[in-house]
């Protein structure tokens, strides 16, 4: 059982989780270290059957109400942490933070925001990592329509970006009509959820180097 060494009432430790190898990353988006509901994330490592907390991650510019830790992803020596209510670009525009580790020492190395971010986008509501790619969902971003959602793929380190903006063309456009829970594969494919299309749920599949146009793979719900 993993618990925060400094856990407190209503921290919401465990709301977001990621596991890779012998490391676990756990979000606590209502932790108050940098202000009420500023948020945090904890890194644990395993030795045999023993799990030990060895780091607590905070945003370098964290502030009250950011919800840092609402989404987390862990891959090798990198962590990606969403702060969907960060106000850098506008109220609740959102952001995500990249951390890297050297042994048990973790350092913030980048802060991600949407190139076209706007108030209420909730960029950072969902995050995923694979190899050198980071995927960040903006559940209320204006992709195909108002509040339809969008997801942004970044290449790490941040010398280039892969599909940003909203024109549905790689290099200049985002993955639109989504922003729900997502995953990115090292083979160049990105999978994003689409939770409310015709009363059904499903996923959209995108291939690197091609226009992000689907297909849509439905399952469940009233549509079959």
C-alpha cells in the first residue's frame, strides 16, 4: 500500500497513476504545498517487495488551484505531469510539466502549453509518454468545434513539435475532436479516446507522418 509521507486531508493522492518497471508515479492534485489545490506528484521505487517514496515533485511556478498532478505519465527517466487549471495563457488554459531523473534526483526540464491555448481549454487533463513523445489532452479545447477537445503531441527534447495547432495536418495541426484519455506508441501511432460521439465511446487512431484523420473505432453504448 502506497501513501504519501506528508499526506493530508483531501490531497486526493492516487487520483492519477503511472507505473513503469520498478517505479510508480502518483498524483495528488489537491495537495496544498504551493497554495490551496496547487497539487503535487510522488515518485516511488521498488526493491524486492518494498516500495519507498524517494521524491515529491512540484511545479517550479505552481500556484493555488493549478491541479498539478491531475494526470501523470512515467516513462524510463521522464515524468509528464498535467496541471489542467494552470492560468499561464488564460484562466484554466492548462499546462503540463516534464521532469527527468538522475538516480533518485528529479528536476523539472520543461513546461508545455498549447500554441493556441485559450481560457478553459484544460490542457493537461490527460497525458501520456512513450520514448521521445509526449501527448497532452485539452478536453475543452476548440478543435473541430467549440469545446470539442484536442490533443497535442510534442517531441522531446523540445527542439521540434509533432502536430500542434488545429488544422488537421501534421506539422501544422493538432489531433482534433478528442482530448480524452490517450496513449502514444513508439511505433509512431497515437490513440486518443472519443467518449461522447452519438452516445457511444471509442478511440481514434493517428499515424505519424500522415494527416490525423482516424479511423474512429466505436464500441459499447447505445450505438453497438
